C-alpha cells in the first residue's frame, strides 16, 4: 500500500516553507503540484530529494476541469493522479506550513523525528480503516488534551484513502474556498469518521500571506464559499460574520464571512443513514 504527500503551491517559487520543514524521508515521497507557468522555475530550484514536480493541467486524458486553476481544482486533479498511479493514500498539504510537537503539555517546534512520527501515525490510521485523517491546526490545539480526537475540523494537512473517494465519486473541488471542510463533511455524512492528531500541529506564518489562495481569496469569495458550503450541507453549516482585531493580509476590512460546522452531528447523521440503508 503506497502513500505519497502532495504540496499544492502557487506564487511561491523559491519559498517552499512546508517542504523545507519536512525531513528527507518524507520529502522523498513528496510531490509539488504547480501551475504550468511556474513549472520550469520550480525545476530550476533543483529539488533532487523530492519525488517530483507535477504540472497541474485543466485537462488530463478524459478528465477536464472547468475551474480557474484554484487549489480545490488542484486537489481534485491530484486525486485523479493518485488513481492513475495506484496511490492508495494521499496527504495534501498547504505550502506555507511549519510543524509543532506537544512536549511537556506545550507545543514546541518539531524536530525531524517528530514530523516523521506524526506522518507515520496518519498512515497507520489510514491503513487501519480511517478514510480521512488530519493533523491538528495550531489554532485550537490547546483545547484538546488527548493525543487525538475522532470527528472534527480538518484543514491544511489532510490525508485520504483514495479508494473511498473513488467508491463514492466524491469531489474535492465543489467550492473554490473551504474545500477541506466540504470533503470532510461529505465523508462524515456517509458515516466515515475522521481521526485528527493533536499531539502534533501545523501552523502558518500568517493568514492570507502573499501567494497561495491569497491570489484569489477576497471577502466576496469568502462569502460566496461560506454560502456554498451552507447550501451543500444545510443541516450542519451556519454562516456567520467574524470580526478580527486587524484585517487579514490583503483585506481592507476586519469583518469576514466564516462558518460554524456541526461535525459530530454530520457524522451521527451519516451513521444513522448507513444503519437505515442496511436495515432495508
């Protein structure tokens, strides 16, 4: 059973923070998924110790994307790549991450052995039957004392059993933003619990930093994504307005549209639906 790691990147040639924070044993199984206009520049970086650099295309064989090259499209494209290459387990990562490990009850910068331990754990969980797993975001990590939880928010570091995604024809690009939330809810509503590692965490330098999703993330598109998520999962998503102490980088307002998600209710719904299906 194979596992590979995919860093989705845009506008950050020569500034691969996630990649620089991965130990070599993980890098050897890691691909960069890049836009074709940045492909040669990335190749010029001569990253010989990674699995490869994949050129994202809107059309690949019979698989066609109608989107604008956003990260949700890249995630769906990567899923198709895994299916073609018989990669059973994939871990999708943002390109601007650092990792922490919980030591003596506090998060501290992770060493290489900590990062290896974390990703080995995610792989083990998937091999043991979890269709989706994740590493806790740094935000809110201190709310959980246990090493992991089942059923909850997953973002930025998400692992999937590609076989399950194919079985149910699930898509990762139904929304331009908040795609991690959408695919998590799709799986929970089918009765698949996720497991999230809290002994380790991922964090970003700052939200909406230059490059990445910030190239197309605007307050208007945040609102559109929140409303789309609500429409797709009306029983479990509430749209709300959030006021921050200062505007996100690139935003001209302290107020943004966000969502509140009932993860456990979505999973309970999925379990009850699965039991009802078996009964009939």
